[in-house]
C-alpha cells in the first residue's frame, strides 16, 4: 500500500454489495453515525455565528492554498529557526524513507504513533515493518484496527465498523502478542475496554525513544504544529520520546497564528460533536528542557499538488478531516468505509482519492465519484464548505473524458443517443412514440434489470404530456 | 546532527515547490479580513459549568482556601509539583528531572494554568512557571489545576490571541476521553483520568 | 408576466398527469401557462453522469425554448436545480459565451413549483382540498440545492381536509440519485428501502414529493413491498379540489408485479 487507496480493492459497487450484506456492520454504522449526528447538531446549534465561521474557515484555507509556496517557505524557515529539521517528500516512498532513516539513526526497533491520516496514506507502518521497525498505533481505534489486522473505515474512528463485543474479542485474542495482555476479567463495558488500552500502551509510551505524528494544522508564521486529540495518546507521543517526527501534508498550512482560532472552533464541533476536544497540543520546534529535543517535520506532496492544480477540485485540500461528511452520508452509513477502498472513505474520499491519484488509470478510483446520490448532505455540514457534490460531478466528467477516444462503452453510446434525442423536441417526440423514452433508455443501457430487481418500473402512459398538450391545446379544448 | 537525507532530498524540496508554484499559477484568494480585538474577560460561572460538563471536578474558592482545597483534592495522594506553584503542598515531590517512569509512579500533579476559556470550558497551559513541563501534567493520573478567575477569557479567539505560540501549549478540556467505541464518549484513557479544577476568586 | 411550464423529460414521457396538474393549478390561480414545445430535457442525466458534451444539445434546446419568458416553472427540484446551478457549467464546456449568458438569465428565472407559488405568486393557500392522510418527503435537490425550505409544507398545511404526517428521517436521501440508482443499485435500494419503511411507519395513504424521479424510486419499492401507499406529486395534491378526483400516479394494483 503506497497510496491513499488500498491495493486490490474492487470497484465501489461491488465492494458496497458485500458490505450491504453484512447486517452487523450496518447496525454498527447506523448506531454510531446516528449518535454523532445528534451530538454535532447540538453543539453546532449552540453557536449563532456558525455559518460565518464556516465561511471564514473556507476563506482562510483558500488564501493559504492560493499562496502556498510562500507559506511553505515561511513554515520551513520558522521551523528551522525553532530547532526543527525540515524534510520534503514528493511521494509516499520518500516520506516513509525519511521516517525510517530517523528511526535507524537512533537504532530503535519500535516507534509510537499518534493517529495520523497522512502516515496511513503513505503506508508508513508497512514501510517501517520492512525495515524491522514496529510502529505501535496508540489511538484506541487505530489500536483496534492494528490488533485486528484490519483496515480503517472512518477518518476519525477507524474502527467504527466494530462494536464493543468485537473490540473485546480482539483485545482478548491479540493484545498478548503485542505486549501487555488484556486483563483476564475484561468485559465489553467501554470504560473497561479503554482501561485495557491504557494498561497495554503505557509501557510502550514509557520506553519509546521515537514518536511519530501527523499534524492537524501547521502555522507558517510561527512554525507551530497542532495536534487535536482526545485520549492523551497524542500528548504521550509528542512529549515523552526523545525524538519526534511529524509527517505533514503540505495542505495543512494555516498562514498565521491568529487564524488558527477559527479551526479550533469548527473542528471539534464537527468532529466529535464537542465544544472542545479533550486535548490540543501545539509546539514550535524544540523547547529546551521540555519534550523531544530532536524534532523533524516531513512535508509531503503525494498527489496534493495534482489536486491543487485542479481548479474545481482544489477546494478538497481545505479538508480538516473532521469526518462530519461521513457521518451524515446516507451512502457511507450503509456501505461503511471499506467499500471506498481507501484510508479516506466517505464523501471526501470519493473526491480526494481521484484528485490525489488522477482518473482514467484505475477502475476502482474511477468508480468513486459515482459512489454518491449527490444528495448534498456532506456540503451542508462541511466546516470548510467543500462543495463535494459539484466536485463529484466535475470528476465524473473527468472520468468520462479520460475514456473518450477509445471504443465507446454501452453507456457512452446511450448517452450520446440521449444527447441527440434531447437536441430537438421533434426527435424527443418521435422517441416517445417509439419506445417510451425512459424505459427504452433503461433497456438500451442494460439497466432495466438493475432497476427492476427490487423496484417496479412504471409503465409508460398511452399519451405523453406534449401529445396531450397538442391534442387539447393545453387542456383548453 | 547531520540533516537526515538533506543531500538526497534537496531535489524533492525544489520539485515540490515547483509543482506548488505551477498548480497555483492562476489561483488568487484574499484572506478574510479580521477585526482585531482585545481579549474580553469571560463569564466565570459559565467556565465552571462547562468544565464540569466534561465530567471534571470543579470547585470555586477564595485565595486563602486554595491550599486546603488542594490537600482535600489530593486526599493523601502523592503529588509532583512544578517550580513556581506558589502553594504549599505537604508531602509533594519536586520536579527535579524525573523520568517518565518516575512520573508514572506518582499519583498526582498540581499545576497552575495560563488561560481559561469560558465558552468551551477549556484550560490552557503554556508550561511556564507553576505549570511544569508537559510530561508533568500528563503522566500522573490525577491533575489538580488552579485557575484564577481573572485568567478566564470569553472564547477561543480570545484565548488564541492571548497565547504565545513560541511556547508549547496544552489545551485541556476535561479528563482524557475517547469516542472510539461506538462513538460514545467514555472518560479516562491515557491522560489523567481525573481533572480537578480549582477556580480561585 | 409570461410563464412557461418546464415539464421535464420524465414528466413529459412517464408522468404526464403531473404537468397537467400544474396547468390546472396555475390556471385556477389565474396564471396562464405556456408549454414551449421546443423543450426537451434539462440535461441533468448527462451532466450528473459526467457526459458534459452530450448535455450541450439539451441545454441549447432549453435556452432556445424558454427565451423571453419571465418565469419558468418546473415540477421538479432537481431539474430546476440543474437549470439554475449546472447549465453554466455546460455552457462553459461548449465554450459558448452567448449560451452562458442566456442560461444565466434563464437560471435566475427558473423556479421549482413551490418556490413559484410562495415567492412569485405569494400564496400558500392554493384552494386545494385533499381529504387524505399524507406524508411529505423533501427531495434532496429541493431541500439542499435549491433551499426551498418549508415552502412545500406551508402549501400542504393549507390544503383542506389533509392529514399531514411527519416523516421520520425526512431529510435523508431516498437513494434515487439519477444513474446512481442503477450504477450503485444495491446501495440505492438499501437507502430507498429505509425511506419506504419510514413512509409506511407514518401510516399515511399517500407519499408526496416534489420530484417524480424520487417518487418513481420510492414508489417502485413501496409497490414491490405491497405497502399499499400511493405516491403523488406535490402538484397533483395542490391541484386537487373538492369533488374533483385527483389524478394520482398509478395505483399499486394497476402495475405489473
Ligand atoms: S470534507 Fe469537510 S466535512 Fe468532510 S472531513 Fe473534510 S472538512 Fe470534514
């Protein structure tokens, strides 16, 4: 796995079919997303300037992206001045190599990790494993995924597809092989499960020499990185090791310290549905006598500049990974995250993966922009106002365009036919008389079976509206 | 410390920057204007209420009661105290370079804070005098935190404006917690499982 | 004011009763409505599938057919939304500034039915009578692309004899989504099945919505489930008057299983 997408995953419709058949999964997802939707709505409703905050958050990010080179150079300069070492990586392999190099230089065979989307995206754990270095995930949900040898299925809660009983079983079966075993009398009460994670990971935190993190935000003007979290595992990784490596996507830049406040307001409310998350850590390089004394920052491209060059899709780089769009998405709620085949699932994944990787190359990636009914619920909640439906439609056009030129598919031929039919009302009237356009089109596309397997098709009426209008002079005769 | 990979990766830097430049050649956007404002004092009642919403223990007290309240909150637990705390904590351990493992053997920590945020019930530590280095308020399981009423500001923008980003900052909203099991919040994971806040004055 | 009916390709071909209901309703309210015969389709089926070039002829036909009208009324949030928010995209694709200008003007004059009634005509009581139990599904494009808000409900509330029942999870998508319904048929059906279940939970006789496409999808599921719930377009309910039998969409028993 060297990109945002898991290799060997089937295209979305097929993967979704498998997920839909799993009733336990659907129950877990409906329960979890239902809970969080309610919490989010409550805390967002508390603020009377919510819409203003969204607009501001989007505006700050847009301005940051428009002048990204300047901000990245400032960030590099401020970080270096504050005692950090800045690295650049074009792609996943380069980014992982930097982390591995740091670990090797300190002769460690393990690192502790704060939950970070970027490090999953670049396949860091696999890259480190290949060098004999164990990367311990310390976020509870990541730990569940790692112990269960599973794939993440949600941005905020990668183990959202697991319920408490399944989590208990994973802990009982797998903790011992990774370190301290689960307590003998472990039940499925969430607080006990959380305590088992506390006990299991404590020894790793205390002995770790190298910590690895991502960053939610990177403030250019001050060289400050920000990690937003809940459990304190982040603080452990950012504070206790001697060496810290942070893998940061270049789009994480916030130009000024003052502008951070908007994000610290919108992120927790959108994400966990809280006024504020339990812990937020900010640091600028090395602080003598406090925390890691060797600090590295890896600035990663890995497709971001490709997305940045896309005038419509560029807005996806505003994303602050809150996962609100997943939680309200009716498709996500039913298929779960694995169907998207990527560390970035849900509505944002449906646009971000094709934007990072490009379309017209991989069938699975090309299927993602179609994994949406375009209902717009994601756009409505997105704290940085990413117009996901519009980007989806634009990407669909890119997918279609990428396939133009070759032998046209059945669909392309049918769309061309429909386009010609709709060019004039005369042709449309003719088509209506011949076939009943809708059912005829459905049949020509080979779609009638897909529709009719669970839904009755309406029968075409004897007379179209336009025929009625003409016959009756608009009902007047 | 030789810069890791600097030699081989210098071209990565140039290339990423070149790609960024090309990708944004036609992009323009002006940052939204902000009116600068002075941090406003926050509503202390609201602050106390909202800290308590996170299932932290919150007590209000006068300046002369602080030491007694700290002792009561510790209830015999051994606490580590940072330099400059300014309150006597009998039986406490000073922070003279304790290792993480040492700290793990200590029950509690007592610190001051830098700012309180009324709107969100958040306490911010900038790890200056009386607050200790970051590990101190992290590893022990009970964190007793003394916040002066005059440190409470109204909201997050006021807090950000009054903080120095050059310092490491820790924003604390209640005890450690997780929503990772069925998206339900459970208090108590890796950070202190009990947060005891004394609001003074 | 010159008012044109945009009947939509689906309404023209499969659900002509909806267009007739709009004509009856508007004429009762004193609005003489035209049906420009040059109209075909808004182009949304092509646009939302990614076939922008193929959408150009439809958008040209739209611009030509409705040129000069003061208002274009569509009994569809989705098609009105396409005219307002997507035609510009197609015109840019065609690299045709004149078309872009034409669709920009037309887009601002295109209204979904409830918008036209409430905002342009300024009525909520349209003099309808419909003594049945009804639940209303706000379709996504009405709700979120156009932002019609509670206009449809404010119209329904004034209908004589109506027993309006709240639909649980009303704002959630029914799963139609144009070609989504067939490209991702399993997911679409799973969403629709939940919607149909919520509809049945209300115990209402009739499911009403402002888009025939969504009704076709939910109705198809309801009929397959033999739920005994009829589907009707908002226009059909608002056009219904005392004594006049409403032109409902086909009854469950009239359809082949
Ligand atoms: S796209 Fe918006 S809603 Fe979705 S994760 Fe990103 S910021 Fe959150």
